[in-house]
């Protein structure tokens, strides 16, 4: 986990390729839609996949899709992202919605993230299907994996997080997360030259995920490698030892 190191394209590709190969995320003939929010994670993913496409043993197509949430009732200017996609030779599409209005003005959600995320993913997946894609790539990294687990643990009483690859049978789409072995610090270092857009979400800094980030940062002051330890515990099945495993072992011993 290369904290505080300058990340070159070569280093980032090495980490991404590790995830792609370990979890078999890309196959020959795939048409992959990359969800582009305009943030550092999604733009980093798009840049790396465009580079990987040049030498990948699996031949695949790329398109980029932004779901315009229309926060504050205004359409966002995506010109910089469109130009970036042109440089990468990736077709770019903007799916206009009124999700921001529905979540904040109509529903007036006290916990807007859950509904917004569900509707945004629905719009992204529908657009991907209409373009003939069979996969959707999201820019989640290793920090997101840990934070999602803690969100489920603290707020839902569940031990759960997302998978590097998951099949959505209703949409007949596979969601992949090629940056699973990349840290947020890696992305911050690498994305400095990318056209990152500041989030216009009214709840951007007041989310439960932001709270979890702060909690982990506080723990890291006393346990510097806590993020790496939590990440390692999640991706190595042999380190799993919870009650369902105990019950299975007990049944075998009866």
C-alpha cells in the first residue's frame, strides 16, 4: 500500500491489473461502461482502463457515462470531462436526470445517500444496457471496501461489503471494480493532473461515509497500518472466523 508515494501510470496499472487478473474482471469481447462522476476515483479508473486497453490480452471496448443528478436544479457543465474522453478515444455520454430534485426537494430525505445511490446506479445501468454494454466499471478502491464494511457493521448490524465483481441478473449486467487493490492515497497522488470536478452534492461533507473516514483516521493515529489490516482481513478467506464457520465445524463434529 504505497501511502505518500508518487504514483505513475505504470505503478497504477500494475495495481489495477492485479485486481483484474485475480478476480477475472475483464474478458475478451466485453463492452464496459465506466461510471464517471467527475471525481478523482472515476476519472482515474477511466484513464487506467483506456491505457490498459492498448496492451490487454483481452480485447474490450470502453464507453464513459455520467449521470447528471442536477443538484440545485441546474445541469452541470461536463465540457472538461468530454474533452478528456476525446483525448482517451472513449465515447462519452451524459444521462440527464432529476435525481437531485427528487432526493432533496421532493422526498426531502434525511439520509439522502441511500436513495441517491440507488437511483444513480439504476440510471447508469439502464444507459449502459441501451449502449449494448455487458459490464459496468466503478471506481471503488480499497479504502471504499473497508469503509463500506464499517458502514454496514455500525449502522446496519451486518458484516457486509461490496465484491470486486457482481452479476446483476435483473439487468443482465456485471459490475466490476478494477481499483480494488488501489488505495485512496494512490488515487489522490495520481489524479492531480486529471480534470477532477468538485462535487455539487449538498450533503457532500455531511455523510455517514465521511464520519467513517474520520473514525478510521482517528484509529490510524494510534494504529498506523489499520487500513491495511482491515483490507487484508476482508480479502483473505483463510482469516475469516465467525460464528457461521463455528456452527458448520460443530455440525461436522456431531
